[in-house]
C-alpha cells in the first residue's frame, strides 16, 4: 500500500495520546490482558474509535490470531490506522461512521479507548447498548476515557490538572486557559459512579475499575 499524505492535525495525532495519557503503553498491555482472559485465540474484536490505529497495532502484535473490526467517523483517521497497523492490515476491517455502521457480529470482545468523552451524554447509553447487542454472552468490554467528579470545586480542579499534564513543555498561561475552557465545554465528562451505572443499565455486569491515571479511568465489564 502506498503511504497516504495527511494534513498536520491528522499526522500529529499519533504524538498526542502517549504524552497525554499516563501509562499509555501499559494501558494497551492491560487491555489486551483483560480481553484475552475471555476471548478465544482466534477471537473477533470490535474497536469503537479505531482512528489512528495505535491500539489496533498493540492488540494485533500481542494476539496474532485475533481479527478486528475498527469503527471511526473520520475517513482520514481510518486511513492513518491502516498505515499504522502495517503488516497486520489483513486482519482488519474498517468502517466509517458511528457504532451503527459496525457489523452485527457476534464479537468475542469490544474496546473503546479515549472515545467516550467525545460522545454526548444523551447518546452514551444507546452506544453502549449497541455494543452489547453485538457481543456474545460473557464477552468483555473495555473502556478507558476521561472521567472525574462533576461537582465543584473538584470539577474545575480536575480540568486544570488534565490540561496541565497533557500540555507540551513551554505551553503558556493563555494556552492552558484556552485548553481548560475547551475541556469544560466541548467534552462530555461523567463522574465515575455514573459511568458504572450506565454500563449496568446497558446490559453489562461485573463492572470493575482496572485503571486510573490522573483524569482518565478504565473499566472492564461483561455482556450479561
């Protein structure tokens, strides 16, 4: 495949998560381990928010028998994912859109990393239900995204912490303030207890927190 040329925003995407997410590489390793507890050696994995391909590459390298369906609303990000996974592309199928474009499955597991804080609150439950509908009974779902208390003054404190941690070295005060404003208005951030309650309402059981890195939280749950 001939490499695709990307605009600056897309091309720089791969630099962001390793800097912004505490223990990024270890998070991928933990997710792979949790999935492998329940998935078959030749299992099929649904990845919601697959653009960029960093998690797809990590999963494929660790599990040579798995196949993957990656869903993302951005065609450019899916192109980037196809390049990122390299020699593993033969085990991937990419679908442009939101969860509704995903195949019916059944899937042996599902993952969505660094995605749900971009999904509006009113669409969260239906997104989880659609993921559940595509999973075999007992299959694992692993989520990790921004989640922290939503009552003040804690909310503002966590927003400031998130902006400061993810900012490149030398970021000025005005840029940090702009980042804080964006975080507070553009993202859909829920408190951890609400995240867990929504997973249960969507048809998942055994909800467990497995990862906490500053403003990020990660859960594993199972299709009931």
